[in-house]
C-alpha cells in the first residue's frame, strides 16, 4: 500500500472519531505548547537581560577597590596611566563616586533624598549616553571642580518642565549646581528608571562625600575578546599599588553575561524536561487508544490479511495512524504555544517570539512519540491470525 493511501486512511480514521481523536491529541497539544511557551519566555527574558547588559557596555570592566588606609590607595591618575600605557587594550576610564544627597530646586522649599553619581567627561561614551539638550560634562568641569550637573528627563519633568532645565539651579546637599545638560529619554521618565539620574564631576562628588579615595572605576576595552589580557594588565598594576589582590575586584561585563546565559540555558533545559513529561503522558494516551482501535478493527484486519495484506502493510498502517494523530496534535500544540507566548509577552511586557528551535524540537518529538508508542499496538495488529480475526465479534 502506498504511503499516501495509508496517510489518507489514517486521516479518515481520525475524522470518524473526532472527539476521541481530539482527547487523544490533548496530551500532545499541551506538551508541545508547554515546550514552546517555556522556551519562548526564557528566550525573551534572555534577550531582555542581554539588551540590559549591552546598554551598560559589553566592552566594559568594573574595578572595585577596598581601601587599605592612608598608606596605599589608588588615585584616578593611576588608572589613567594604565590607559596611556596600553592604548591597544583600553579606550576610556571613569571614576565612579556614588553620593546620597538631599536634592532641592531653586523654586522649591522641600527636598528629597536622591542618589547622585560623580563621573568624568568620558562617562557618556562608556555608557552610550546621548545629551539631548545642552552638553555633557567636560574636562574643565572635572579639573576646576565646577558645580555643574547633567540630569535625566525625570528630574527635568519633576522640577522644571520640558525644555526648561538648562541654566537652572539644583541644590545638592545645599550646594547650588547649574544644569548644563539633559540626557535623552530612555524609559518614559519613570521613577527608579535610568532617566532618574544626576551626574556631577567626580572631583566634586568625592569632596562632598568626605572620602579621599575612590573605590570604583569603569574602564572600556578596545575589544571584548581581549578581556583576559586587559584583566592581567589591571591586576599587575593594582597589585603593585595595593600589595595584594585581596583589596580589589575586577569584573568584566561579558563574563557576567556569559555566566548568566549558562544559568539561563540550564534553567531552559530543566523547563523543557518538565514540559516533556506532558509529551510522555500524551504518548501513553496514544498507545492506549491505538490498542483500543486495534481491538475494534480486528475483523477489518482479518479481512485485509485474508486478501493478501502483508504484516508490513498492517504494521505501517497503524504506525502511520499513530504518527498522524501525534503530528496533528503537534501542529495544534504549535498554534496553542504561539498564541499563549504572544499573550505572555504582552502580560510580562517583554518581546517574545516563538523559538524556531523549540517549534521543530517539539513537533519532531511529538511525531517520534506517536511512532514509538504506536509501534506496540501496530505490532499486535500485524501479528493477528487472520482466521481468529475473522471469527472476532
């Protein structure tokens, strides 16, 4: 019997028992859908995390330093010296000074507690910031300890109004700072977002925090593939100054992302395995219904065998029928998974696109399960004695 004829008969059998066929497919539909939904959500989360890291700069290295007291400490000039000596490895370096301060506008009598960041003039290049109005901090601001600031659109909206901030004054811990720049909006100017930021010269921030030493630096590499060489150069320099590697920590953004991706991939595989249990249950359902089908069609099998049908033809017919049931369930599961994935993306506010890999994997496994679990009933049908089959009532 030709394969096309066998498939046609399989579809005829499915359509003759629509409800039973659908209930048989249900385990496959849920299993395939679950695999696609879980993998798609994990891919969406991974993409969002990757985008967040890329916004920080994939070529960046963060150096955190623990003070050793007044005898040994790292000066910004020490870090700038590393850049000058290794232009093939590094492009920019900025000290980072975080200051918790009271903020008040020139027209307001109330203040709020905010986080202010002290940086140098290369911070915008390191973190790909765009100054929409005015200018970013300049070398002269850092060198002369000018009391100027660059703000995000959140503070522009809260204190001045759109397009009204330049040249105005903000009081940080009672000290007046002139707004010289407003950054481009990134996240709708919401609270606790990247738009809620204030940047001042690190020289000023360090003085205001009463801390002589600076404990954090962000350095940009020329190439993320040179991370090991770059870390080795920094380690030599810092160990020479501080005397021990126990007083600093060097972290590359790329390394953090790689480790995080490894964890997410492991979680993804674990979720796929859990969802695969549904496929296994669906396969058991297919085997069960195919055994019932063989019993119901025993007389038909006897007639076919008495007319000369070979064992191989009978075996192929029932295996193809089982594979067709699971394949049809797989297609419905793909549609179910795609719809739920899209809804989950809107609900979680992340971009979720059904993974082609997950679709092909889930569909292939569903067909394979149909073949595997349909083989035993098909073998039983092929081994029936034609005389006993004809006598079956």
